[in-house]
C-alpha cells in the first residue's frame, strides 16, 4: 500500500493459507510509527503485499476473544 509505513512487531499466528501462498495472519503491527495494534489480514509471501484487514487495540481484541468464547461453534 503506497504511502503507508508498517513494521510487524510480532508475528502472532497464521490462521490459514491459500494455494497461491497468501496467508491470513494475526500480527502486532505499528502503522506509520504509531503504537502497535493487533491486525488480522491477508499477506503475500514475504509480507511484501497485503490485503484489506482489521486493526484492533488490545481492549478490542480482548472483547473479541470474549465474544468468540461465548459462541457455540
């Protein structure tokens, strides 16, 4: 993404991988030199390209975890 600076502070985990090698990942990322946030999005191999995703603060991630734990999957 042009004009957006990012630094993957911590690779938390890979949720899935498709046949082209792109992975859906949860990472802790600093966007534009700001405080790191948790991020869920698709990444090309080597993290050189990215898809659309969602960025969550630690509080938002905790709330998402609470909601997921309550779901009957």
